[in-house]
């Protein structure tokens, strides 16, 4: 099947321009909704029926999320989460760069469905050089074409979209931390409940969706009911971009239907480089548990299959490692990331991530003992599930899974003060 | 409002948090960042309690009581929490860390 949703314009000339997007059927869905006065509940029902799941990591049903918004007349907000900072994930940056109008249209439809008159697209700080400029140019074009703004298509609808740029913090990818950041505060997660759908940005009901999720919406609205649902498999409907990185011949973004076997995804990415064998795969960005390569080869890329081997689909950032990768070094690097990105709000994560990194540094530098390995597992288990946001879990899960799957390699490193594979 | 702490029934006031109820009832829940005269930040994660039907342990200082809520302050999950704080805050996992 060769269906493309978010990556539709990627291969075209001048992909980010309005004319290219309109040629691909862009803004048809938006025009249809406004001109034919399709009701908000109909839009939400259609998204609900499509089974579209959030593509940012948690995989929550988008239509269900939208239906949580109260029906009152108060101000509401939509936030597009383009703070894609998960190591191994590079899908949103390409959507922003090559298909920004699909995000704008998706945001317009989402704003309409939840009754918001303002939408914010929060880009990560590192996007300032390219994606930020492209997205702003696209926004300007859309304003000029009177697709956004006051009295859209001479109806009494007013929707404004603003682009915001972050300062490069990983934690702002967490939805409530993003709200804090937009409000001008330090990006630290809020205590839930209340959930953002009830009390979010500026204490008003807010919906936060991932860039890829919003970019998928125009095509779902344009096609007839059941089109999106029929793409993937049961309980994992639709299509997803997988960002293949690591020891591959042809790393990159591949948009494939959910439920595709991992082996064929690996084939798309050109297979393992230098004719080596696969050792391990992190299937959804660095914060999900690692899976051994031979197990991963028999898994399909959908939510349930990956969950059955003890990992998660996450954001779709697939990191493939060949048989000459030192897992101790990999874990050391991952824990370094979480150590520096912990916001410091709650104790288990602030203290624990530092300790994990320092113990792993000890091991790498040849000062590790066997006790350290148990200590790593214990600290990770004490972080998991005890923090305000999911970053604590994100820091703990790789540690526990690396230890579980590659214990002998860690033990070898401690005993011999050198890696088992190099 | 009827609330159970460690299988014993207590009468809770509406909009009370778990820690307020337990303080009134004389059940000790360890805490660092909670103080009754200060706003709740729930950042030390020391007062985590186990609530029936909730997957993760929840902070007693920020979780409001519900009708028929079953709270366990000394459950398995919880012991792990208090152990954590023996480990996390009082002793560092290894004194060698301080040399790094």
C-alpha cells in the first residue's frame, strides 16, 4: 500500500508552498467544513470513528481527547506540540519543513472542532534556523489567502494561529510543561488533575496534540468515513511515520501503515549497514524499553505487538543497533541525556537521573562493581511511576530494560573493565 | 464523606486532601515539601500513598479525597517509596559518587 498522509508533499518541488499543497487537495477539507457548516460534533465524531491515535508517544485517541473539552462558551485554546525532542525522532521537523500547510489546516479543523479561536504551534528551540522560518512563511501565505483570520470564507468564524519558539528544553514536550512555557513561566510539568482539557493554558480548557496527529487530520476529514480505519490493522488504525536511525544503510522517515512487519520496515531503510547483524532495537524513541534484535524481527509495528514484547511504539523513533554496539556505552549516553534534561521539580527524577548517570560513568571508567548493577536497577525502579510527569518513567525504563536484556554485557564490563563487543 | 485509610473508616470533609485527613486522624505520612500553611507543590514525592484502583502511587498532599476511597499508607508499593527515601535522600547510593 502506498498511502501518504503527512509526507505527501515531501518529494515535490517547492513542497512548503501553498500552491503545492492546494494541488494535493489541500484546504479542501477546511473549505468543506466552513462552507457546508458541518457541525463541531460531526467533526469530532468523524475523528473518533477514524481511530486516530496521538502520534507523539502516548497514543491516546484524538477524538476522545477532543470530546473531553467542555461545551461552554469560555475561551479555549489549541496547542500543537512541535517540541519534538525525543532522541531518535525526526518526523515533525520534516513535516514542518516540507508540509507546513497540513499542520495549519489540521490546526484550523481542530480549533473549529473544539471551539477555540486561538491556536499555538510550539516549536522546539533548535528549529529556529529552518522550520520556524518555513512555518511562519506558510502561516503568512495562509493569512494572505484568507484561510485563517477574521471572517474566514465570509462566515463569522475567527481563528488565529501563532507560532512560538521554545528555548530547547526536552521537558517542554510534556504537555503541561509546554503550557507553563507558553504562559512565560519555567517549563515544569503541572500536577494532574486538573487535566488541560478542563484547566489548561491561561486556566482555560486546552487541547494539546502532536504535529503529526494534526497534520493527519485534513486527509481524514477529506476522505469518506472508514478510509483511515481501513489502512492499518484492528486496534492500531491508520498510518504512522517511523524515523529509522542508527546502523542502517538508508536512515530516514518512512510513512507506513501500522501493523507492517518490522522486517519490511528495516528493508525500506536499506537493512543493517556493513552487512552486520542486528543486535537491539529501541522501537519508539530513547525513552522506551529496548528490545533484542531477534525478537524485534518477528514483531509488527503496531501498538499491541510492540507492547507484547515489553516495549512501546512511542513516538516512532526506531533506533537500530548492530552487533558491534556496546550497550553499556549506549545506556551511558541515554542516561546522560535524561540527567541533563530533568527539570528538577520532583526529587526521584532530579536525584535519580544524576545517580544513574554517575554510576554508569563509574562503570564506563572501570570503577564499577557488581553491586552497582543492582543499584542501577533499584534506583530506576524507584523513579518509575513516582514522578509528576512521564519523564521519570522515560529515564527509568531504558535503564531497566537494558539491564534486563543485556545483563551479561554489563557484568562483563564490570569484571573486565572493557566492553564485551569492541 | 466515608474514606478508608489502611482499611479503617474515617470521616473526611469535602475538598480535603489525603494528607489533611490523615493529619487529623493521627496517621503519620512522611513528607518534606508539604506544609499546611504553604501552597502544595507535590515535588518531594515522599508522601506517596497507594490508592485502590489507581495504578501508580499518588501524592497524599495534592490528591483530594473521594467517597469510599481506599488508601493504603503502608502497602507494598508504599514501602518501596519510603525505602526509596532512605535511599534517595538520606544516604546517597554510594559515597564514591560524591567524588565525581
